[in-house]
C-alpha cells in the first residue's frame, strides 16, 4: 500500500509513528512542510522536516516533541555570550550539527530534497521524507505589536510571541513561485491513499497545498484523501491552530476545518468522538465522516487513528 | 609605547601574554597569521586569530594551547554520526560558536578584520588584533604520500599528518593577490618597536610577510625590529618548525632563522642561552644579538623574554 502523508511538525510526526505501527509494511511518502524553515545564525533550520526525521528515527525529545533527546546548549550559550541571538529559538548542540550539515550541503549546491535524503540516511525514519519544495518558502504572519503593524516570521510568531496576539494574515512568502520538490507530484499520483494528519491546516498542510501543483495533484489523484481533525471539542489538541485559523476566517471547529479543506480535496474526515455532532455537517459537504477518538496519547492510540483513517479511505473508494 | 607584533598561534599568543605582563600600558597591535585558516563544515575557522584571542581573553585551553577551556564535543560527534568530517580537526562546541558567528558575519558582507574586532568585543584581549589580510590566503604544503605527490592544506599537514612526512614546498596560496588588512601598514609605520615572537618563521611570520606590502613596510619602518628564536638548541621549542624550515632550505638553528629573516628586516635577534655560540654569526649579518633564556615556561619567564626583546630594541635605536 502506497500512502502519501502531508505533514507538519509535532502532530504530523506523532501521527506518522502511529501510522507506521498500524501498517508497518506500507510504503509511506511524507511531504513535509518547509514554510516554517528559518535561517538562524547563518544556518538553514527546517523544524518540521527535522521533527519528522527525529521522531521516526528515534532521536526526538519526547517530552517537548521537537529537538533532540539528551540535548545540551553549549553552542547557544556561547552565541549569546557573543551577543548573537535570537535566544528565543532553542537550538541544542546535537540539533546544531544537523543544521550545519544541511547548510554545508546547500552551500555546495545540493537541493533541500537531496540534503533531506542524506540526513535521513542516518536516521532511517522508515518513510520517504520529501520537502514540499526545494525552493524557499517562508510563512510570515502579520500582527499588531504595541499598536504597530508588523510582519514577523512564523517562528517568531509561534515561538517568541507564543501566538499571544492575533494573526491578522498568514502569508507563505515565495509559495507562488515555488515548484514541488522532485517526487512530490509523482508520489501523489501513484498513491493508494493520501492522508492529512492532525497537523495545522493553515501553516502546515495549508502551506504544502499552497505550492502550485500540489493542491491540484491531490484533488486529481485517484487515491482517496482522508484527513484527521486537529480540533477536538472546539480547541486545537496541541499548539495554537485557532489563532491562525482565525486569520483565514475559519472557525476552530472540526467541521469548519473539513469545509476549509473542502469536498474537492477531501474524501473522508475523522472527527473526535467529542465532535460527533459535526459528522452530519461534514457529510452534507460530500465528505465521508466518522467520529473516533483522536487523542494521540500513545503510539497504540495513534495507530488506531491511522487504522480508522485507512478504513474510511477504503470505504470511500 | 606602540608595539606591533606579527603573531602565529600558540607561540605568538603565549609570547603576547608575557609581553602584556611586561608592559601592561603599552599599545599593542597584533598582526595575526590567517594562512592556516580553513573552511570546515562550511564554517570559516581562523585557528591563529582564535588562539591569540582566547589566550589573551582568558578562554584558552591551557594544556593544549589552542581551543576553549572546559570544552565539549557534542556537535563534532553528531557530525561524525552523519558521516561528515574531518574528524582529525578538534572543534569543540564552544569553539563552534565562534566559527558560526564569524561565518554568519562574513556571509553578511563583513570583512574578516571587522569580524575579528566584533569577536574581540567579547574577549577583550587587551591588544588590537588585526588579521594580516581580509583576503583569503591558504597555506598549502606539497608532500609525497604513498609514493604520490599531493598538495594538502597546512592544517592537514600539521594536524592530520602531524608533519610526519617531509614538507617539499610550502605555498601561501592567494598571498600574492592579498592586500594587508585595514590598519596593518599604518600600525607598522607608527610603531615604536616591531617584534617577531618565537612563532613559526615559515608558516606563521613568513606567511604574514608574504602579503605584498607587509615585508616592505616592516623593512621601511622607523621602529627597530626584534625577533625571538623559535629554535632552541637546534630544535623547535614547540611544534614541528624544522619540517617547514627544511622546505625553504633553512637549517633548524637559531642563527639560520635570523639570517632567513635577514638583516634588511631584523635589527635585533634573541637566541636562547643554549645557542650563545650563534650570537657572533648573527651579529656578523648586521643584526644585534643576545642570548637569554627563551623557554616560555610561565608568564613571568615569558615577560622576561619580552623585556629582553624591548631592551635590545632600545639598544638598537
């Protein structure tokens, strides 16, 4: 079974771990969000790709969901001693090595997709991890700070500001000019099933879909497309997805997110049992919908979610 | 008193510490060798500049003479886990931060001299540290390995090969096109005394002098020029200077090194008491020469060497 997953960071990575557990023999291609990539200290950092790679490769810091386990922060402390920041982005020593290798390879002329493959040679994530694009796309967020309108990098909004102010607009800068990375469109076309994990529908899956050609390929793919709601009981399970949903005029409800993706993309949608009353509204839009437990409390619970998504995909064929 | 010192790495840095102790109120400008700079992991590493900066700024690993004290090697281990080397160059986590800041500033368009000044803002070495040039100069060494003639970077010769094979030629690649960094020629012209510490006469002081304009400025400077022999009793005090001296056809003796610099550059030369019989030969070349203890066993012994050099400079005026 060939499965394509459009994934953001923590939520996507944890879902993938459950999916691998549910269907260990499946051929899984992950199309990873690179809109939250950021250049820090002259190094190219790809938080979502790394979170997927570290999580599936056994190197993730389980408690925080991102970054490396058994991490130290000597380099960051030394950079701060030089007065060089930002200090709000927690790059550890082990993590630095990943960004150093990536930056060196990119400077040598390798595209991000080739770099990601090389990094995965070490981590053996058990999936094929593709960046959505080899071109630079950077999600910016318009905010008002101290009465002044400013545009900040998504990471600054998410990590430094902790989404504490409203996102007035979310713009994937560069997306319009970006091309899907090699293999992305081919994987979508050849998939037996396409999954949207409970990743952020705006700044994760939405950014991937903003790369010209990807949304169209997903919509045109013969495979059923099934998503899992990142909203449970009217609130994001994790993160601050409601903030960026508001920026695109979408309510933070399981049904509203499904309708935001739309019936042209989605064949099926899973909502949490707490949102069972959303099923009728989603199905009215022509999207098959079921209510199942959607809390990724452990790998087994997550595997059950993945199985439910695959079941729904099978039913929708 | 304005003192200009042409310095390499460990020997130059330790001499400078003694000099500062001997004349704490002097205005000292250090012209540092950058010929052993190397790009590692996509980062610009300046071993000699950093050794001077760390030594005078209190951050040096005293035992080994280079690198940071209280150092860890997490980044390097992680790079090795990615299969990325070289493993023979010992970059620690604290040291990495220096190279990350430097590389980021250089990528942003700052010349090495401005970067060095910014790094010294933190370390406060108590001297003005100038790279010999903002242009890239890289010392290469011709060797025969397994019967094959090869050209290797100086660091590969010195650190990886431990100078275990003959240096057949030593070439400061790029030196001919390099310009002295801003302030270098001005400092030389304005100096009250110019000192050559017991640094390597070929790959440290020799490389600095190979930048067009610097040798000429030293020769033309009104200030007396006094050097200290890095050879004591027919062997380098530290390092493997004899190997690279052989490459330029100079014997590893205190007198031969003085004559290699030559009477057009040197006004005075200090040899170790073990080499007192070299005094007559050096003086015959028109270079004032004295024999004093030249082992930098501690700061006080080194300060005595510095005082002897300044005394000789005063006598030579």
